[in-house]
C-alpha cells in the first residue's frame, strides 16, 4: 500500500528536481533511485510490514495476486529505465516530466492491481491513462505523435464513458460500488446488471486493446515515441489485464453465464485480427503493435477462465511478456531503420544482440524452454479446466502457428539475410542487462516455480 | 543416471562448442563429444537395471509434470542409433567447411540432445519439450547453411511441424485434464483407459503431429524440399534419426494411450501409408536429383513402417523396431555417398554423372551394397525388417500387402537405375578426373556396410533388445 503513495510522491519529486537540476541527463538517475525506493517499500508491503499505515476503508485490498503483479511491474519498469532511460531524454526537452508521468502511471498500476471498489478501478484506470495521453504526444513537433495522442485521448475518453455507464448501471441495480455484486441473488436475470457487466467488459477490452476495440492500438503505438510505446505495450497493458481479471473474478465470478461466451468471442476475434494483420506489416514497430494485440488475445484466456491456473498464468504471462517486449523495444530503439530489412544481417555485426533478440522473439512465439511457452500453456490449460470450448483452443493454436510466421521473419532477417544492419551506441552494460532479461525468460520457462509461482502460495 | 547423461553430454558440449572459434578444434570437439555419447549409449546396453536407466526429479508440481527419463528396449535401440549416427555424420562430412563452424557444430550437438530427450522422456509434457527442442536447432541449421532456396523451404518445414505440434499440445492438455490423476507420467497414463469419444478426438490430434514428422502421405510435402536444401549433415540427422521420432512417438504414446481409436482408424492410416508408398516410389523413379530420389525413397520406407505399426500384431511391430534402426543406418549410408559424389563433382544431377565406378571402385562397391540394402535384398539388414513387416501386414489384410509389395519392385527400379546412371556407363567431362575415397570415408562406409551385413545375418540381438517393448505394446493394443 505504501507503493501507491510513494510512487505519486516520487512523481512530484521528479517534477521538482527538474527545476533544480539543469542537466537533463541526470533525470534517469533520479528515476532509478525512485524505483529502488519503490522496490524496497514493495518488499515490506509483500511481508505486510508498512513504513506508514493509513486507513483505506476497504476501498483497496492487498492480496498476493495484486502485490506480486506490482512487483513484476516495478521490476519491469526498472529494467525499462535502465535499458532505455537515455532514449527517454532524447524525446524532448522535458525529461524530468516524462519520468514523473511514468511514476504517476505506476501509481495507477498500484491502484488497478489492488482495488476493491468500482470507483477505485475507475480511478486506477484513469490515473494510468491520462499520463499516457501526454506521453504519446511527447514528440511535439512530430505530426504522427500529435495525431496518435489526440486519437488515443478521444477514444480513451469514450471508453471511459462506457466504463462509467457500466458502473452506474451496476450501482443502480445493487446500491453499492464494492465488488460484492455477485452476491445479489439472481444476478443474471437482472437486465441492469447484465448490461453493466457487458459495458465493463467492453471498456476494459478497449483498454487492453482486444478486438473489435483494438483499432486505436496500431496507430497509437506507431505514432508514439518508440520508447513510450515500449512502456505502454508492456507494463500498462499487463496492468489492464490484472484489473480485468480482478473485476471479473471478484465481482462477476458468480455469473459466468452472462459474460463468458462474449469473452470467448472477443478472444477469438482478437487472436485472428491481431495475428492475421501482423503478418502483413513491414515495420517491426507496427508488427510489435499487432503482436501485442494477439498476445492480448492469449492473456484474455485468464479472464475467460478465472481459476487458480488463470491467476498464476496471467502473472507468468505478464512477467514473460514484459521482459521479452521491453527487450525487443530496447534493441529497436537503437536501430536506424524500423523495417524488417533494417535488421538484415544484424547477427554478423552484433552476434550477442541478435541471439538475445532471438530468445525474446522465441518467447513471444511460445517456443518451449521460454517463459512465453509456459505462460501460453497456463492460459490454455486454465480455459480447458474452466470447461473450455474446443473451437476456441484450436483457434488459439492455429493463431500461435501464424504468429511464428511474423516473429521468425525477424530471426530470418538477422541471421539468414545479407545486410549490414547495426545498432548504434550499444555498451556492455546494455548487453549485460539484456542478458539478464533473457536468462530470466529462460528460467521462467524451465523452472517457473522458484522464480515466481511459489511466491503466489507463500504470500 | 545414464539416461540423464545421454542428454547432458550433447547439451553441455553443444553449448561449449559455440565458444570454440577455431574450425579444426571445434570439429574434433564435436567428434569426441559424439563418441563419448556413443560410449554411454553402448554402456546403457550393458547396464539395464533401474539405477542406470531411470531418472526422475520434481519439475513442475503445479502442472503435474516431473522431469522423468527412462530407458526401455526401444529407447535403448533408438538412443544407440542416435549415438552411432552423429559420429558417423561428423566423420563423413569432415571435409566440408562451414562458415561459423562453431555455431554449426554447436547446433548439431544441441539437436542430438533434443533427440535423445524425445527417446528418453517418460513424461508427456517433458516429451513435448524435447520434441520442440529437437526442431529449433535443425531449423537454424537448414536456414543458415542450406542451399539456395533454404529460407522459404525451411520456413515451410518449421511452420508445418510446429502447427502439428501445437495441435498435439492441445491433445496433451486434454489428456491431462481428462485423466483423474492429473498426471503426465507414462505409467499412470498407461493405466488409465480413455473414453470412446475422447480417444477418437485425441487420436487425431496426436496423429497429425506424428504424421507430419514421419512424414506420411499427404503430410509429406515439406520433406523432399527440406532434404534437398539442407546441408547434407543435417539431412542425415533429419532422415536418419529425426523421422524416427514420429514412429517412436506412435509406439510410445499414440498406440498405448488410444488403442481403441487406433484400432478403429487402422484402415485409414494403413490406406494412407500404402498410397504414400506407391506415390513416393513412382515420383522417385523420375527424379534426376540424387537427394530428391533418396528423399522420396525414404517416404516410401517410412510408409511401410507406419502401416506395419497399425497392423497391430507382434510380428509387424517387431519388424518396425528392427527396421527403425536399419533404415537409419542405410539412409545415412546413402547420404554419405551422395555427399561424397556432390563434393567431388559439384553436382547431384544423375544425368550429368556417369562412369564413376571406373575411377572410384571402392566408392562404387560401398554404394552398391548400401543400395541393395535399400532394396532390402536378403542378407542385408533391411530384408529382416521388411520381411517381418510384410508378414505383419499380410496377417492384417492381404490386399494391402500386395499393393505395398509393389513398392519393393519400384524401389529396385529406381535404385538400380540410379546406380547405373551414376556409377556405370562411360565417363564424361565431369567425372573424367574422379578420384577414389580416402581412408576416413572408407572407414565410415565400412562401418555402415558391416552393420548392414551384421544385422542382416544375425538380427537376434536387436530383436531381443526390443522384444519386451513389442510384447507390452501388443498386450495393450489387443
């Protein structure tokens, strides 16, 4: 619980340090210090020892599911800042403000991972979204960045409206904002509740870019400065899923008949739309945008099945997906050309970098021995356990096979095609960090218990 | 413990090979590593007690999967084949030079680790891990060191087999979900009888993956292209050992888990196999490229093995066991000859070759013996296997046997035709300056020829080795 407060406080500290420190290249060190402070306080949070306590009036609930996710989000953000912190400074003149906004996003992530009340869900999602609207448009002189920002803002506000309408309907039917709606008898016969549930599903599907509410994603991800796309596609997206799973498990778990089939259709649409469109992309950045949509399709399985496997699985998925995607983006930022051709022959110039990107890509494609495989496995397993639909599982597998096509184009470009692609200013520290990420991905794929899943039972 | 060593040795030496930059030393390193693996696999033949052949450790308790390995008769036979194949391949291709040779040999050894894992795993999920793990290095080997059209061809190969594997993965999930123990271990799955409906669906999910890997008609379209485009050393791995993964998986998992569905669908599978045999043999007859000829001939042979497996009687299955080993030896022998020919003359086109026997008698003699084994002439190893398999198929249905029998005649036609075109007749400008093979090539071919005769004349040890596997399979299958 301290993490939520401290991240907001550190956001303010970041802004003010911008006033006193003229050198903008110092910004990332302030941010790293802040993240370390957050990690320390998170460590105490995990063991239920708080630096300072305050009354939360049952609005938030700190269970192991949410807290482990916050840990993953903080570690991913730390990795992200360490890898791409200097790229943040290059976006514009307001380096300190950019980092401050990232801390505000983390505050929202903390709330979205531990809310126990529909209002807090709304607050969490909004605290995440508003800084992102600004960060998307951070490249002020770039028309594409402006367009993306406006588009994101308009579409985002629209979906927020839908979420509020859903909350209002649920409140009207039950008279409470807390997540105890499912205890209302015969919930599924109450049309207000059913409508509210579906509206909530639509609003959250928008936030996690699930089809058919995904159309903003490629444009926004493509238009935003690459370094912020990396953050949006990983930590933020995963937080959306945690909020999604929390809501549907705690509030709507008792009325699966109302929404489960709708979610199944959304999953199928997301997988097909994301994967098929990704095949035709020429730019790696846009391909990653569509790949994030298709990965969202897999993560939605956790919402579909809401059981123990789903919760463990989504945590594993979040960790594996964040590590791999942050890694690929970190390398992408260093490239001159964002098309697939831009990667031609990278293995010759940067053998280690090419190997690491290959590991990240293999993980995203879900090849065994990587965290990506095991997390997809957990997702599908959980849906089968929830009495899964065979057609849905088969669709998912076919889509996974399609995804190999576009992920492996990157490997082909790096290893088998002739070219002289090179990454600019890659230092040993950068490589070492990527090696750590790759090792973590493989450990997650080979022995996830020690690293992640056992914590779920211990805490 | 030996089971674990069989995986660990190629795995560790493979990773280490990436760091040996000198081409000569990495070649030696790979050869020594593969010889050590061979010694361990021979050793495992001597020590058949539990301590040596079983290894188990907790792995993913939440998922009900454990890291368990075990060696049974069939596993010993196939790990022995894998153990023999790699040193033979390394010696036979020792003259070839590769760009980034450290990566090449590293990946070769890693693929050996994957193959060993497939043959050893006694846990279904672990089996799936190794199944995929064997594929990844081969994908890189083919796409990096292959022929001109390597990138699209190996991509097709990869997506094809990966799709099959994914469908199998869904099957594995359902197997886990349906069985009450929620376990992947072979023993508990063998004890559980799946319901009728579940069997009929799961059977096809697994069969698809195995059929693509073997490959069985009509899932074979990736195979001739991939064999043609891959570097020969990799083609040897693919055809000598890797296709056995499909057959092995049928024996280890498909038939024991879903015997009822296997019985119900035996006519479809055998029908497909027999059609594939004739089809592949006919295409082999009109090939001009040596590699494609051997590739199609391999489809025909695998088809017979698959048919004999599904005939479901002990004599046929015994034949398959023997033939899995023998086919591996023979086809590697054929590839060695193709490799030697191509390296010397720079072409694989039969129409451009001819008269090599005059200049290279030793090579010609070796080739004729291996080719005759490919036609399964008596006294050669393939005869034993094919005789048993045809016998088994005959007990199942006469007509299948008659049609399948045609493939023997067709095999004789294309094989003898190949010998004639390549080795006899007059020399031309390409082959005029042919030189005979040197001592290490002779050594490799001699080992293969000796194995061909030894297994052909005295197949008893091999039959005894796999007897127990056959018996247990037949008892489940009945």
